[in-house]
C-alpha cells in the first residue's frame, strides 16, 4: 500500500537516488497528480516511458495532465473518477502498445492508485508506467504461434479427411484387386491342372512312342505348366493371407523328417545342377507344433530359393538346432549363391520383391515365395530373417515353436 504522503516516497537525497536507480533499472516511471489530475511530479525512467510526450515539450511545454501523460486513459474517465471517490481501489491497463522514437513497438503496463494523506483522505493519484515489452513481444509471438497452430490443425483436419476418403477408395480398389486375382488364379488353375494331368499321361512309358524331339518339347510344356500352377497357388495363398483367411491345423511334427521329404522332392534339380547338400541336424530334438502342409511349403520355398540362386557345383547347408531360449527350433538354409545387395535387404520379405541382381542366376519367379514364407512362419508363432552380402551367398533363418505336449 502507498505511504500516506502527498509529496515523495523517501526522505533524504540518498533514499531518492536509490529509488530513482531502482525505477530506472526496472524501466518504471511514475507521476503524481492531484485531484484535478494536474501533474505535480514525475520520476523514474521518465525519458524512456514518457518519451512520446516529452519529445516535443520545447514547442508544446511539459504535459500538465494525466491524460496528456498517458492518452490511453482517455475513455476511462469514469474509472479514474471512481478511484478519486474511493469506490475503486485501483485501475490498470495491461499490454498497452506504444510506438517508440525509433518506430518500433513497445508494451507498457499502466496503473493508477489513490494517494492518501495522514487523515486517509484521497489527495490525488499515483500513476505508474512499467515497460513490459519483453512480455508483450513474447505474448505476441505466442498468439501468432497459436494462430498458426490453429491454422495447421485446420489444414491437418482437412488433409486427414481427404486421406480418409482416399484410403477408403484404395481399400475398395485393393478388395477389387484381391477378388480379381483370386478369381483369375482359380480360373487359370483348373485348365492348367487338366493340361498337367494329360501331360503326365502322355509322358508315361509305354503310352505312345514319341520321338526324342517330341519328348523334349512335351517335357518343356510340362515344366512350364507346373511352374504356372505354382504361381497360381502362390497368388491364391497371398490373397488368402492378405484377407486373413488362412486356417492352420497345428500338430506335433518332426521337422527333420519334413526336411528330408523336401530334399527328396528336389532331388532331380539338385542332381542336374550338381549341388552338394549338407544337413546338420542336432540329435534328440523335440517335435515342433506346426501345420505340416504349410511347413512343407515354407521349407520348399526356402530350399528352392537356395537352389535357384546358387550356381552349378555350389553348396547348400541346412542346419537345425535349438534356438537361444530352447522353446523354438532354429532352421537355417545357407547357400553359396549370388547373394542380395545390402541396401535391398529390408525389402526382402515384401510381396512381389525381387532383388536387382536376380538376372545373374537366370532364375524365374514372381517374388511371392519369401512373402508367403514370412507370413506362414509368423502365423505359426515363429519369425524369419536373413543375412546376406552380394556375391557372398545368403543365409535364411526361421524359428518354429517346440511342442509342449498339449496336443499329444
């Protein structure tokens, strides 16, 4: 509360000097006005805060009234009168902007407080002007940032609505694509299976004597027919996987036995390419819990991949042992093939992916096999990954959960 005085705040020149230093360091100016709002005294950082008024005082003379000192109070005459009447304790205006002599913007806080004498009679007002430009500029920046954020939020909302509409359309297109692929694969598989069946009959010994050239041509037809059947089967599997329509029949199975079955199926091409296959199966391994037919599909894809991308006279090593936590078996298929470029490894198990160097092996494929492998391994509770360097071969890993006895 202001001291009950009608002249000054302190007694003595030293106290006045200290007060003046404080006011100037805090960028505070004050003016004492009487009940008629005539200026009696000014002090503090006058040059800074009253500069717009006193710049032209040689021509106009010093400000004589409160409204000349702070013209922003014009319009608040009733509030000032209420302070003088004792019905209002104080009046303040926050973040009043002013243009300084260098044409920049500053912000001040204006406060008007009653002055009382020893008999508690209001004799005038203490008008305080405080420079709060730092706070004002910060407030302006915050307001501007908030407005920009609101604008960005509106734009983001509009963009999200647009993306939602686009996603809806893409979903419809994807469903149409899946239906088309499924229908096309089904329509292709039936005649291909018929062709393949008739080709097997024709190629049976003793069916009809064929020339060597005829036999060679028919074998080519048979190989390509089977290849097309495999592609249609893969397309059907991918469609089912994407739609979540794959059903698994989980039962205990001996993974080593399944590996032997796959290698027997691949024996002819292994012989043709003169590939050496080494098996390193740890003894006394438990059975795994898996869908046997789908696990055969996983193993066939991994072994076929190793065969396709390994040059003639190369080596393939298949290992099977406990994984680190012994709740899984770890399968690895290691080849000495063309390898995979390092930068392409993250895309290896994506649908329709084929490495940029596959032309070196001359192997054909639709880029669906490893995607199917990953999906089927993960559906059975395992995981799959690979390690490779271009020209240094590749190693594919897959884990299979061991049987816990619940299905015995």
